[in-house]
């Protein structure tokens, strides 16, 4: 259960960064928008997986967690790329 809480906390932090960057993008550069579109696709996939994780049994959830962690890492890196371009 603690592992799920950790994933949820990371998801919540990513969601907050996402919201902050959306505001910045309204004033940002075109290259940042291109990077944003890539990250946004990954975030949508993450959101779907997080919803699915809550609906799965424990064994299936355990298999999904590594994919979710990797996707979170990709999104975090993508947010940094966007931040550096704004």
C-alpha cells in the first residue's frame, strides 16, 4: 500500500508541475510548445495507467508499476526540457 501512496504522491507532483507549465506555455516559445505536445501525450498515457492501476488486482498492479515508474521518469525529463525552453 505504501508503494501505491508513493506512486500517487509522484503523480500528484507531476500533475502540479504540469499545471504550472501549462501557464508558462501561454507565454512560451514555439519550440517549448512542440516539446510540450510530446510530454502531454505521455502524461495522458500515464493518467490512463494510473486509473487502470487502481482498478487492477494486486498481481496485475505490480506488473504495471514498473511501466508507470518509467513513464513518470520520461515525463519528469520532458517537463525539464519544456521548462528550459520557456
